[in-house]
C-alpha cells in the first residue's frame, strides 16, 4: 500500500503468472522465516516492491490454488500490511507479471476471491485508522 503526496491511498496489485488475473503478492511459508518476512520477500520477487512490512495480520482470505495435475488445493492467506517506498525497475518475476496501483475500491473490483474483495473494500475509508495499520504506522 501507499499514500500518494495528495493523500490518496492505493494498493499495489500484480497479475498471476498463468491466468493473468489481478492478485496481491503472496507465497508459501518459508522454512526459518517469520511469516511477515516471507511476505516481504514475495512482495519483492513478485512485484519488485520494497518498503516496511507489518508483523500483524491485516486480514485473511482463502482461495483455490490450481495444481499442475489439474486438482486444486484450498489455501488460506494471511495478509500483512506493507508500506511501499520503492518499486524496483528490475525484479525476479518482471517478465511473468504486470503490476499496477489501484484504489482499494478498484482493486476490490478486480479480484476473484470474495474474501479478498471484502478486505480491500474495508480499506476504502480511512485505512490509516484501522487498528493493525495504525499500530504499524506508529512503529515504522
């Protein structure tokens, strides 16, 4: 997330590699890494985003991950807030994904997961007032 100089709040979204639908950067847990550190690594790899990551979960959503064999796996995603300070020009998955800033409302309209859309809509009004984000912004 970021706040533009005019105070406008935005959410950074990326396209998935295979279906090209809009998603938030996410990944699997990583051995030996705290979950928010893994989220920070995924944001860098998938979107080239560098910034400050919060240690408290902003929200949770579920989705069905399609596996190579055609089956699907229900996944639960913990969403950690990250204030993006910089977007790298060159990042690991730059040739596989697009990235774009959206308003919270615009992002909510573009995602397929109802729970994620609800989470994004919750950021439409005064996101800095939400307890997790407020505490995170105080600490950073």
